[in-house]
C-alpha cells in the first residue's frame, strides 16, 4: 500500500489498521467515511505512530482516539 498518495482507499486502510492495533471496542464509531483527504497527513502521522508501538496505555489510547475525533469532518 502506497500511503504517500492521498486516497479514500488509503484512509480506509489506515483507519482499519489503527482500529485493529488499538483493539477498539466500538469500531463502528470510527469509520473511514468520517475523514476526508484534507486531514490526510495528520491521519497518516497517527497511523505511523500507532503501527510503530507494540502496546498502549489506557491514556495513550484515549489520546489517540481523541485526536482521531478532532480530525473528523465537521
């Protein structure tokens, strides 16, 4: 997957990867359709950070989910 290109497919790939890695309980609350390409770089930064870590504290997971919430389209 070439994440250097902004696309709906890449957004969906990254969101699914983040949800799987964080083991999000309410996965339906975070959908790729909630994000647009305008915030692509920020989303990619979060994705890369999440994929590098092996585990997360509760506060880290809350911070990541809050940051994703701030990137959602209005």
